[in-house]
C-alpha cells in the first residue's frame, strides 16, 4: 500500500477566518438535507482579504459545518487521468457527460474517499464515492472495479496526476437549498512542480437547481465577484503541465491578477 501522505502543514493564514466565528453550527438534520449529491456547481474567485466581507453578508441564513473540531478543515486531493489526459481535454472541450476521478483526504476526520464526479448534458453534477483506508491513494482491485462501474475512464489506464491541498469552510443555507464551500491556502504539486496560491479563495455554490436569486449569488454579484469556468484539476494541469489551456486563460489571468 502506498505510504500515507503527510497532513498538510497549517500555514499562518490557514486558521478559520474571523468571520466564521459568528456562524452557528449546522445541525445533523441540516447536514442531511444539504448533501446535494446531484446539483448545479457554480464557481467564483475571491481575494483572500475580501473573505470576511463576504462572510458578514452570509451569516444570517447560513450555518457552518464542523469537520471534527474545526471549521477550517484540511483537505488534499489526488487526481487521476489517462496517459492522453482524457478527463482534462473533455473538460477543456466542454464535452458532456464528462468525468473526473480523484482520491480526497479529509485529514481532520481521518477519512479518505475515492470519488467519481460526472457532469451531465443538463449541467448537473453527480458524485459517487467509495470510502477507502485512511490515507490510501493506491487504486487496488476494489477501487478499479468502482471506477469501471461509474465512468468510462478505464481504471487500469489511470495514472496519478496533480495533488492539491487546501483549507475549506462549508456553509449551509437554512432556508435555501444550497451548500457553499470556501477553499483557500491552495498548494498544488505535480512531481517536482509546485504552485502556491495564498491570496485566492475559490467560492463554490452548489445548488439543487440553478438560481441567481439566492442570497449567496446576490451577495457575490453585489461584491463584484465574477463567476468563472473553473476546475481545480484543470487549473493545476494548465499551470504545471504542457497542455493546451487557451479556454482557461481568463481564470488563469484572474488568478495572476489576484496574486500580484
């Protein structure tokens, strides 16, 4: 079995943003109601120093999720793709349905999952996942069979690609069917190549159905936060691998400007 990956070190900025302190904790009932395994995903880029302003606008009507004892949870994701990077190119060409295969470590809960994400022709995302031994990134017979059941990317052909570590806070709408994730302190690596993005927050709004009328989307627009076509895997590949990336130039340019 491959060696267990070391939990990411918690950088100085990785402590929970001050604005999270004002949120009440999500109840188990609310957690169950907002699983949203089938959903519409919308992504926005926010400067790290604007995160508290966003949180201040969302505190009424949302609850925060604890991961173990913390609200700023440590994650690391390893992506897998075919030698010809089919998953990357399908996303780049906006082909649907398309799939991503990843292993995600939830360090604060000591959990690891193999996950298959599918984006369908209707724009909705579905996710299948299999619990794995904590810290395991290897694709054994059980993992390969799970991949082959849930996506056309032949499991035996998959190879490990970029690894992305980040801190995440999760908010749940009390009356609105949406789940908001806030990811920051991103650290990307692929072999000897490393990219750190300390000044950027990726805000993902997961909705039961597409709507511009929710408090979160209205707040993001009022703060002039732009929506982007964004995938962590594709951004990491575009930054660290010799791949065509023209379609991702707008988000790469926005990240560069935020990091300047």
